[in-house]
C-alpha cells in the first residue's frame, strides 16, 4: 500500500469536508472532556472518602439538664455515669477497636461551637449548659463504629452515639450524583460524536464516488480503499481528544492545584499524577471509537 497516496487521499477528504471535520473535533473535544472530568471527579470522591473516613470520629454525647431523648430524663449525666462510660471505653471489650479517646466538657464544647458558628446570630442565645459533654473516639477501623453504638447507646447518661461518617455520606452522595450526571452527558456526547464521524465518512465517500468506482475497476483492494476514510475519522477525533486532554490537564493544574489546594489545605485533592493517568485513557477512547465507527461506516457504504 502506497503511504503517500493514502495520505494524499486523507488530506483531500479533510479539505473537502472541513466543516464536518471541525464539527467532529468539537463534539469529540466536549464529550471527552466530560468523560475525563467525570473520571477525575470519581477519583476525587474516592480520595476524599479515604481521607475523611479515616479521620471520622464517633461522638458519645452525654445527657444535659434539658435532654429527654435517648436515655436522658431531663437530668445531666452524673460524674459516676461519666466514669462508667470512660471505663467501658478503656475496657477489654472496646479498647481493641479504639485508637484514642478524649473528653470534651461543656465549656470546651461552647468554645468550639462559637468558633464554628462565629457569624451565626444563634451564638448569642447558646449557653455552655445547653451543650453536651462528649467523648470523642477515633477508631482503628472507622467501619466498626457499630460496635461502639451497640455497646454504649443504652448506657445510663448517654444521649446518643453518632458516627460522623453519617454526616459525610450525604455530601458524597451529592458528589456521586454529579459524577454520574457528567458520565451520562459524556455518554450522550460520545454517541453524537460516533454518529457524526459515521456521517462525515459517508459524505466523504459519496463526494468521491467516481474515484472509488475507478479504483475498484483498476483492482484496488478493499483495504486500500477504506484506509483513507478511516484515517480521516481517526485524525479528526484524535485532534478533539488531544484538545480534551489539554483541557483536563489545565483544569487540574490551574483550578485544582493552584486554586483549591491553596484555599482548602486540609482537603486531599487529586494531582497531576492522576491527570497523567486519565488523559492517555481519554485519548485512546476517542481514537478507538473513531476508528471503529469510521470502519463500520465505510464498510456499510461500500457494502464490503
């Protein structure tokens, strides 16, 4: 097969269908950008889960003078009850599951509350005695919080035992929903790109139907006839895929690394190493889809 002749046919096809080629490039660029963004978002969610779940604590809230929920009867947990809970946490049943524990009294809880909600008007009406004394527990394995809940939830003086992961899960559910939405949009855009590539190849073949007829009459092989059309689709999609890779890299570098990381230093964000994994995968997806769709389109047109 003569490479120069094939590439000449490819160039001719790209020039003849320049507007369609630009459309393929743009649709491929947008769809693959969505694909890469969705993958990176899912990687970010998994990274944040690992980071925050490992740091999630179990809070053992003690009764206050105003509590009537749980085991509370409107009386503050006594010193004996607090010591009993502390002994259970340090006892042979629960100690193997616990990494560390610290106690927060009402005054400490009040200071923490004022720091967290310093701009909220409700801080003026909250007093230390309204807040719970709390045992904060770090588990060796955060997924074993049920053991702590079952052991302490019925103990006298305990209002409730809360696993902080329960507060985090709705946030991760929302992020997951965003990721799945991006994947859905990307899938629709990829379908549009595949159909557009197939249409472009068919139009290109139709515009050169006389040349194709002559090539068949002189005995040109099916492979020689099909290759330029397949390369047209692959080149257009590859340009869009490379642009998508550049956009994904720019988002990670400028937005994630140089903006979010500096402003939220306590959060584990994805980095350029993650982008280096996603970008080649996105380019390969674009090129493979283009090659397959172009090959099927030209075969059907030529009825090979």
